[in-house]
């Protein structure tokens, strides 16, 4: 029995050691998570408080600039300046004083110096003329600086004593007359006494505090008299940080110890970008960050040890307790503001500037994304490389943070793969490989990736289980798109790509199912028919912009749902292809009447078709047709033994590819040559005519003209053929 008891005690001790080791590891991980969360929380609080200051100062600046026109208009009436000063103070509750100083002698009737001043006092506004020999504002450095620099200026905060004491800062700006001449300085006083209490009214940790300093490191708001606050001032002012430069903001973190208690603390700081470049600093102590964790860790160890002693034969109970403890740790590590930060990060990943390419006329793009929750799982992006528009629209299964993480991964992989790859199928395969890696949650993504050649209108695309885009041109119709498996389902799945040619003036409208599945108060869905009806208003409308289409759909959805909370994200992307760039170039080549020049001709035609993004098979047919015509000219246009030239010009006209073959040989109209009887054996046919017959069959039209003693043969290939029929290929 003793041996059994000793063995049991050994098991308990060994298990306790294992638990303690696990607890230490979890404690280390939890410390790291708490530190990261505290850093995010501190930076959010810091930027929020900085925004409070920004709003107050910018509002004050706006107030004075809004009154400059009124002041300039009333300059001929010196007594009106008193009421103008009063209006400055009454307009903005943060303004406690307003003044208007004029250059000496501006109003002869008012004396050499004239300064109407309005000040709030006891709920009223008192207005007076305060300029005098004892109060010569022309000697004030701030007055002189505004006149010298001809721009607004903020003073450092200062302590003001009159009927009451307060901390003030003053903003001054030039006052100009109707001709633009500076005639004085207008300024306002802002009360800062509230600033320290307001910034310190709430902190996530009790002993945390916020302090505000000037650019040179002088504190003027917050608990600046405490020992730790003094240490913070020295850290920020004595070389630990570099003062902010004009026009730039900075932020950072400094770890230090309380000089008396030795407690570790973290100092987070940020500065304003514009004048005045004040610095806002926040201090948190590590003992508050980790105090509850240490206490909980000790209690958890005791409870676990007691449970092991009493139930060391019931190991399964320990497993359940351990799971409960892990869940408790995860719950403690969550920070309520995390979702908001995640949404801001997600928004930074999406296009925000519209129109994105203001200098281009060949394409117009507009997109929008409305997440159903704080963060969403939808994605859209686009960019132009090498004359091609790469774009993606996707929808991640699931909601919230997991979906947002997958969305970020898909976005990054799309950007990486499409930076060097033009084939949408290969891009989808690269995205799928990344989506299947470590996908234990089984999340998948439906997406549509396309590559639009902006010169030719050739659209290559791959649809991975997504809703088919809609084409808005002469009608509204679905783009033929095969339903491949979504991304992230199987690592080795084969994706099928397609291509078509988009006619100029056509809009490609892509969306996620959050549009068609938007629900009203009766749980009815918006549906695809309503979407098609909206797009139908823009049929054959040359003035319709991409933003107009998306905005119209957005308004209809908002009216339909009537404020009902939605279950899915809503994303729309409209791409209007104008095709203007296809008419902006022409290429030429001059050949000798030598069959050895055919190789150069083929290289020339290949360059032209490649520039327009024409498919491999169609490009080969065009090359054969041009070759047959040019070879005919080389062989028969000039007398034997005479040198001659053949000029070939190529240009797209928006709808067709046009080749013009010109020579100065004997007059000859190949279009009048009878077509050969291809039903007869070759040895029985009349010689000649086969080359022009082949060219006629391969091109859409051939025209001949004799101009200025030259033969001019024009071959035309319609680039719109197949514009609404996808050509499938498998990779």
C-alpha cells in the first residue's frame, strides 16, 4: 500500500511538474499576447486623443478663416471690427478670446495702434480696444512672425492670469484687404485647461496616464508634476527621441523603469503632423498588465494540484480541466477593440482612389465593399501592368476575423502571382495552392480573376465557383463562365480558363452574393432580376460611368433592405472598357522584292498581333493571309531582275486590324482573279489565284485601289469576332 501511495504521490508530483511546465509556456505566450494587445490598445487610445486635439485646433483654424472674408469686406468701417471680434468668440465654444490688430496708422481716427479684443467672461462676451503704449502689439514676436511669413501661426501654450487663470494657446493669421495687401493680424485664444482632464478621463489600466508636450518637450497638459511624468518629459526631451520635423508626424514606444520603484513601464508617444507639433504621450505599467495573469496562474496551479491529488486515477478529468483553462486564457486575451483595428487594416488593402487611372481614357473602374460585420471576407482589387488590366473579386466562406485573415492571404497571393504572370488560370492555381496550405478550418473562397488587354479588348479569365459577371453593352447578359471549384477546396484541382473579346463601350459588372442575397424586412432576397433591371438602364449609354452603375445598384439595395442588418458582405466592381487606346498607333515595314524577306514580314505581323493580344490561332491565320499577299507581290509585281519595294502598314481602328500592302510594280487587281476550283486535282487547275483565295478566306475583307501609280491592297480583320463567345482552354 505504501508503495502504491508512493507511486501515486510520484505520479501526482510528476504530473504537477508537467502542468507547471505547461503553465509556464502558456504564461509566456499569454504575456506576449497581452503585450501585443496592450500595444494595439495604447496606440488606438493615443491616436484617438491626438484626433481630439486635431479636431479642436482645426475647428478653431476653420472659424477664423471663415471670418476673414467678412473682416476684409468691413475694413472701411473701423467700428465694425468690435462686432467682428465678438463673432469670432461667439462662433466656437473652444474660443475664449479674439483680437484684430492693424498695422500702425491704418485707421488715423483710431490712433497709431488699434486692437479690438473680445473675451468671454462670466457667460458674456466683453469687447474693448486694448492697444496702448503699455500694450504695443507691434513688438510682439508672434505678430511680427505672422507678418514676415504671411501665414498662420500657433503659439506655444502659456499661462494666462486675469479675472481667472487658464492655459491658453493663440492662433494668428494675416488679415488682407480687397487688393491682397496685408493690413493686420487676426487671432483667437483657445482655452486648454480642459485638455489634461479630458485626455485622462479614461484609461484601460488604472495607473496609466496621458501627458501633452510642446515640440520642444515642455509639458502643458496632464499630470506633469508627478515623478514619473517628469521622467517621461526627460525621456522625450533629452535625446531619446528626435523632435518632429515640420510637415511630418512620428510615433513610437520607449521601455523604461520607474527611477524610484524600479517598476517596468512602457511609454507610447505620437506627434501632430501640422502646426502646432505637440506630442502626446501615454504611460502604462507592466505590473498592471501582468498582475491578474500571475495571480490567476498561481490559483490555477493550486487548483490543478488539488485535482490531481484527489483524482490522479481519472486522467480524463485533467484533460477537460486543461481545455477549460485554455479557453479561459483565450477569453482573457481578447481585446474589444481588436475588430475595429482589423477593419482599418482590411480597408487599407482595398482600392480607395476613384477614378484610379485619371489619365487613361480606355478604361473606367469603380468598386465598393460593405462588410456585414466589423470585418468582412469579401475582396476586390485591380491594377494595370504592361497594357493589361488585372482584376479579382472574391468571397470567403465564413464571417468575422477568420474570413478576414483568409481574405488578406488571397489578396496578397493575387498581388504576388499577377506581378509576373499574365495567365489567369496560373494565377488562380497559385492562389489555390496557398489557400489549401494549413487550411484546417476548411474555409474556401469563390473568386473571379480576369486579365483584360486594354489595346485589343481581349479578356482572359478564370472563374473559381463565383457568380458570373454581367456584361452591359447592347444588352445585359451573363459572361459565359464555367463553374470551377472554389479556391481552397483541393490542392491539385484543374482550373479551366476562358477568353472573349470585349467590345468598346461594354461594362463588365462583377459582384458577390451579398448583392443578390440582400434581404429586406420580410426576409425576401434582392435577386438577380433586380440587378439586371438596374443594369438595363445603362444599355448603350455612352455617358454612363462605372461609378454611376455601382451607385445606382447601391441606392436600390439600400432602399430595398430599409436598414435591415445583412448577413453577408456586399461587393460590386464595374469595369467600363472604352477601347480608345487601340486607335493611337501604327506600325510599318518596308521589304525588298526578295523571298528571303518573308521571315522579317512574319516577325512584323507577329509583333502586331501580339501587341493587340490576339489569340495564337487567329494570329497564325492573319500571318498566313498577309504572307500570301506579300509573296504574290514579290514574285509578280516587278519584272524579273528589277529591284523593288513592298511596304506593309498595320494599324488597329478600334474594331478591326487593318493591313495595307503598297508596291509600285505593274498594275494588278488580285481581287478580280477568279477563285480556283479547289474540287479539281492540283495538276488540272489553272495556275495562279490560290494565294489570294487563301487570303480572302482568312480575312474579313480585301480591297484594291491604284493610287499615284501604286498598287494599294487593304486587308481587314474584324477584332470583334467572338466578343461574346468564350474560348475555353484547360491548364
